[in-house]
């Protein structure tokens, strides 16, 4: 509902006229927003321009986040208790690894609640690191696992707890790497690196590596790794034979906009299918990991991007479509034939010291989506100058 | 422009006021209403009013609250109101760059140029976005009263309205807030450099920015804490504490922040009204934050909670007293649905109802700190009018200019 200089007249008029408002926000019972960022506060909060939640995962009761910062500033790792609905732990990455600006890779899971991520340097040509993040109450422990690809950032990661391996995409070249945690060695593969001809093609569209590299990686049930490479292609890495295979099926495209095609997000369903979001045009697609077949499931909203996907305990896939300069629509997709539901802008209540009465928080720029391990909660991370966490329950 | 209809309406006010046993001192003769010629479908005005000290004129943005926005100029010397033109034609906007209204203040910049910004105005702005029927975004505009040229300074953010702006009168830099995402924008007009300093609000956009006499710009965050942009440092500062609020003020009132202000530069004070119905005296300092003094509520009533009075306007009279029209948007003081003109003596914090108006005379008033050198205060007024076209939730109304001088008759 559109509101002008004071929105209550509208509410009153609508109520009086018995008219239902044209728009309702997604505000399910049990949803809440957690104030993660607030400048100049005595509360534990992340400061301005250092808190865009670009990596997000849930481990036990904690939503763990990795942030991105503005140039010259360092990012944070943080943990929000979902049961206590508050930010409880935060670590300035500069205390562990200096001169890093962002954790944009997403998280990979390790054994015992351990998470892995990668960092991006604050300066061009600087090296990103692999990090291990773990809650060891009352602390958030962040360990530096070293540089996987010299003078390159870590753009995306996934991990295989069984093989004790972290996989990643380096930035800006787009190399695929496999890091063995036991031997602390990294093997680098160049099959995912765009050719000189491809780079020339992409140059014509004025897109940068952060626009065309695979934003996320995922493993299937057999430990194979899937991601994208320019132009609008998918690859599969088999750790058994250590081969990178470029798949014949491509990311669904809108004609003429292939340069924008890449994987924005992934989620694995209970039946083993991989669901991907195309950054370029915002199509949801399903990939059969064995047959390497891609099925275009369509677009949840008109806008591009699907920056996050996660399965809820109800079997539905939840995601966010649309992004800046527009704003996100939360959507669900029912793999059993229910199709898409556009849930619109989420608006949840935020309660914190000083705002005990609660304020409504509306999510515009949502960059990350994660599900709790039991599927009871979907967690949304904002990418703002002052970013907050939004949580809603899923009822199986 | 004096209008017979307004003479009749003011007579109604006189009768209404007498029936209400108002205090003596200020009468309907202290007021004059002026309508907007050449725009029969005019529906409303918002915060869209400002005064040029260089040209001694008042400017008002008037809208049909759909797709037509007129810029009006009131010449204080000749007492003439004239239509400068309609924004799309003046600014050379294309059809797909339609605008719904001017919501921002009209603020004087260097040389007397008047700066303002545009707003989509209706739901199609907020939800259609990238659709062909969607909203391209609000523009920064500059009206030169000397030449009659409206300069288009470009869009603030794609798909976003601009709710309010402030101008550094020395540098000409423009500061603005977007809708619905509440981004704080800083625009260096010399370098054509627009900085998006990020989102500052929750689900509702505080409507008012203001500046101090050093060129610092102020806004509020979702906790109703003052945000200050210091041009010398080129960055935002956040106050540690929230602005005062009544106990029990709901969150949706807190997040809306400041609704009006009036500047008392000799006294070193900027008076603020909050959506939670507080009157505050802010004592700014060149660097950092100054003190905020709680002057109490904007109205002392018994029928409503102290925070539930609505006031999107404020001006400081030459007599040192604050004046504001209370009511609108479903929240009213006194008995029934009336708009009351309040007088607030800042020295002893005494306030009183000066006049009372039925909604058919005044239904809502906007405008902050608009006054001339003769002690005249200017407000953008609306009155309920069933003959006017209904415009969604904004109802049926007609806009007009209110001139008020607490020290002398304007009749």
C-alpha cells in the first residue's frame, strides 16, 4: 500500500470504506527481524558500510554471516542466535587477516558445525584467503587457512566434509580450485577460465568478473561440484577423476542476454536435484546432476537475479528474485507442482533494546538466503549500508 | 489572488471560532487564502513550498495527484499568484518520465535558485518499477526565478521517488532522501557527482530533512536518532541517543521521525516536531551534535494519547512564537475532526489554540519554516471538497496557499 506524508489516514480510510488494501506484505506469524547493524551504538552491532550480508548459513541455533565492506574497510563474521533473536558474536576479519574487504563466497559446511568461506582482498591483485568459522561458545572462532590462489580473491566456495575438501572459484581469473584440508594443498584448474575470445566478447557488454563468474558452487550427492563459467555455461567437477567437464546444456537464457548468464544461487533438494538461479535474467532452473540436463522452470518475477535459494521444511524452495535498482521479491516454488508464489516484500517486526515496542522492518535488498538445518526457519540477509537479518518460520 | 470563495470560507471560520470560544488575539483576519489559477484539477500540495529571499517570492508545487504537477509562484509585493508551468514541459521530461507530485520542500540555493525534487505519488511508482508503466525515478530540479528556466539536474535513484531535499546555500550541494528505500543521497552539482550513502530507514520513510546555518544536513534513522551529514568531513554522523518520545509511542511513529521544523538562527535553535507529537528545541553545533531540549507535546489533550497528534508544518513568527496547524491524516485535536492553529510560546512552553477550522476550510497543512521579511508565514493548505476528484487514499481535496501573520491583519 502506498503511503504519503503520514500513512494512517490511508489505513483509517481503507478500514472505514471496508476496502482491502491492494498490497499486503509478507509478515507471517513468528517472523522477526534482528538488528545486526547500527552505527554509533553501545550495543553489539556492526558499523555502517561494513555489514552487507553476502554469505549466510545456519548452524544449530546460530545464523552465521560473512559481510562485505566498502573500499578501505574490513568485513565481519557474525553470529545471530535465532532463539534469542539477537546478534551475539562478531569478529572483525582485520583482526585475523588484514587488508581483506569482503566475504562474498558463501559458506561450505565442514564437520561438527564448522563452516568454510573465502575472502576478497581490499586491493586489486591482493590475495584472498580461505577461512574456517566455528562457534565455540562464548566465542566465534575464525581461522586463516591460507591463500588458495596467489594474487586472486576467493569468489565462491563449497565444501565436502567427507573428502575434507574446499572447492572454489578465484577472482578475477575464474579458476576453479580444490583445496585439500588434510594436506593443505590446492590444485588449480583452468578449464573454467574464460578464453581470450570470450573475454573480448564480454568486454563488449562492459561486464566485469564479478558480473560473470559463478557466484555460488554446489555439491551433488556424489560429491561432484557444479558451477558456471562464461558464457552462460555450466561445469561439473568430479573429484574421483579430478576432471572439470563443461556441460552441453546451458543456463536458460533470454535471447541476446547470454553474457549476463551465470549461477547466482544453488539449492539441493531431498531427491538430489540441483536448483539454480540465473543472475542474468532471473530464471529458476533444475539440473539433473547425473544426466546433466537443465530444465528451465521460469521466472518468479520480472526482474533479474535470484541471489538466494533454500529449501524449507515444508518441501518448498524459497528464494529472492529481483535486486538493485529494484528490490527483492521473496518467492516460493513447490517442486510437487505448485509452481511459483510471489510473496513480495517481507516485512517483519524488529525488537531490540531501545525499540522494545517493535518496529516494522521491510527487506528491500536481500542478498543471501539460508535455511536452518531442521528446515523450520528461512533466514534472509540484507545487503545495505546498514544490513539486518530477517527470519520467518516454515511450517511443515 | 483574493478569492470570494475564501472570503466565504473565512467567514465560516469566524463563526466556527466564535462558537468554539477561542482566545482573543488572533482572528481570521490574520489569515489569507490564495488559490492556484489555471489548474482546475489541482488536488493537493505536500511539503512542496518554499521562499526565495532573493526574489521575495513563495513557490509551491501543486499536483492533481496522478500525473500533472504545476509549479506556482506567489509574488509577495504584488500579491499575485501565477502558474510558472507544468513540470514535464518545463523540465523536458519524456512520457515515460511521468511524475506524480512534488513532495520535497522547495529550497533556496545560491543566487536565489529554487531547488526541489519529484515523486511518483501513487502505488504504480512503488510497485511497477521496471515495467513499461513503472516509474523512472524522481528528478532533482532547479528553478531560476530570474530567467524562468527549470533546469533538470537528473534522477536520484532508478524507480525511487525523492521525498525531501536540503541544499547547502554556499556550495549548492543537494541532499535528498529517496522513497521507499530511504536512501540518503548527496549530490555535488559542480562535479555532477551523486553519492548514495545508503538506506537509513525502516519500512516508512521519514519525510523531512533540514539544515543548519553552517551547511550541515540532518535526517533521522529508524530509532529516531539524528543523522548529520557534515560536508567538511564528507560523511554521516549518527547521534548516540534517540530524539525524545512519549512513553508508549508506537514503533511506526518512532520510525517516521521529524515531520516539521523551524529555524531560529539568532537564537541558535532549530525547532522540531516529531511524528510522535513532541516539540523539541535542537541546538546544533558546527561539529558533532548539539543538545536537544524536550519542550513537551505539541498538544495537551485528554481524548488521545500524547503522541497521537499530527503536525506536518511549523513556522516561527516574528514575535518569537511558533505556529502550526494541527491535525490531518485521521488524527485531530479538540472535538471532532477539526484543524486547529496552535500558538506555542517557546519561552514559557505555553500553547493554545488560536483558531479552529472545519475540514471544509482546512483539512491538512504542510510547510516548514516558510516566511518572508514582513513576518508573514506561508503554508501549503488543502481543504476537503466532495466536488474534487477522489485520488485514492488521499481523498477529495483542493489545495491553496495559506498566508498567516500573527502580528497584523491580512484582510
